[in-house]
C-alpha cells in the first residue's frame, strides 16, 4: 500500500515551491491513482489547513495524514487539522539523539511515549511513528523505541532509511526483525542516494511491511525517495497485487515535473517520453511481430504510445516493415540501397527519421 508524500517529502526538494492550486492538482491525480494515503504536508506548513479542508470531502477511501515532529505542542496542532492520521517523526540513531536533540536514549524514549500518549488523548485515531535514520541506529534500541510507541497506542511504525544507505538484502532483514516483534502496521521510507529506493520499497513490502512511502518522480531531500509511479506500476502490472489506476500517472508526473522544476529524462521509468521508442533493427522487427518480445507491458496501460522509427541502426527487415506501416510498399524496391540511404541521413541528422523523410528517400 502506498503512502504518497509528494506534498511533504517532495515539497522539501531544494527549490520546489508548490502553490495551493498546484497541491490541489497533485491531490486530484493521486486520488485518481487510488493512493492509499496522502501525506498532505507538515504541521506549520503554509496553507495546510486550507488544503486539508479542501481535500477532506474529496478523499473517499484515501486516508489523509500530516507529519509532525515529536513535540506535544505540534501534535496538538496536528489534532486540529482533521486528518485521518498523524505521522510523528523521531530520530533513533545516537548521532541524531545526541547532536540534534541533545538528549540520550532514555530521554528520547520518554519523549516518544509522552508524545504518542498525548496524541491518543487528543483523539487522534491513528498515530504513526517514523523512526528516522533507523539504518544507522542500534537495531535493538530502535526495536525498543518501536515497542514503546506500540505500548503507548501507536498504530504504525515507519522505518526511515534517511540517508539511502540500505540495499534490498539489508532492508529485508531489517523489516523482518521489526515484523517479528510488532503487532501494528509497518511502513518503509526509502531514500535514493545510491539508487536503491524503489527496489528497497518493493523489497520492504515483500518482507512484511504494510506500507511504502513514495513521491511522484521520487522527488524529495537530496536525490529523493522511491517513486510513486514506479511502485504503483510495479504493484499493478508486475505483482498484480494492487489495482492502481495508472492510466493517468504519466500526466501526473508531467505536472509535478513542471511544478517542481524537475525535468523528466526521456528514458525515465514509467514517466519518460521514449521508454517505448525503438530504432534498433532487431528490436523493431521483433516488435512488428509481437510487442511483448521486447516490452514488459502494454504501453496503453500507463497512457503511453509505442514509437518505432528507422535510422542508423536499422536493417532490411526494419526498413521493409516501416515502408509497409506507412503505406509505401516494399515490393520492387532496392532495399539494400534504401537501407544505406536511411543510415547515412540518420547519421547526418543524428536522430531517427520521420515518416516524411523516409517517404522522400523511398521516392529515389
């Protein structure tokens, strides 16, 4: 199950400033996707109250949440928002406990228990505790913190690989240890500093986590986190364990790209313009016979189109197929000569040819 945090983690991206209208548009896209939970922002964020009031009647089965640090006064502010869930962040590595919070392990546990209890007394029905920097924490202490949260009334613990230093093997082991000890929901929050975020999130779910955090295009602090579009597509198309409405996910990615000022690489998984574009002769010929030979899923499932063109990598079979596809006919033509002309022009232009350019060459 996906917790989308584009409006919290994603909004922390350097240089990203989402207007209220942009945030509403993102929420609409996430609701269409069928996102299980949307983290609307953090306590004290400008416009959060307005945004929550707007989203509340539109949310349907999607749960709305907000993030707060582990402080009583902030939890009280979160309780007034009217969200379904409150996500409390608390660091559990000694580095953060000592240098950032200026306390020790016992002091942190006392603060955690007190804050979760306060949240429950404020009638917050679902309290989630995010164990920040858990990947650098003493695991036994992190487990103790999770059990303190559970005993105080928390409904979920979120394991945050805050620096993106875990790999699938290590996150599988970590999730399994917490799953064995806890009787509450478990989530993972995986950063992408070494390019492992989406793989770690998938592995975390497979290892027993109930939720995985993600953001559209994976935007967030530094290199970001797991990508919503990648997780939703994988769980729907490959695992077939969920049925997210991924037909509009590329449009959502395009909007977030513009709003956040983050260009989408043309080969970016799920969102890229050219992920179903083919020029290679062998692949192009195979696609004309059976697309699933070289495509993991039907492009239409994510609202994409297949693009096959001829160019400097094309052979005779690809040229014949292209001629027939464009109604130009291949019979009687000097195909080897046309192949040479296509390759020469493509190398000159440094790109595949358009249908018009192919037709012009075919006239000669």
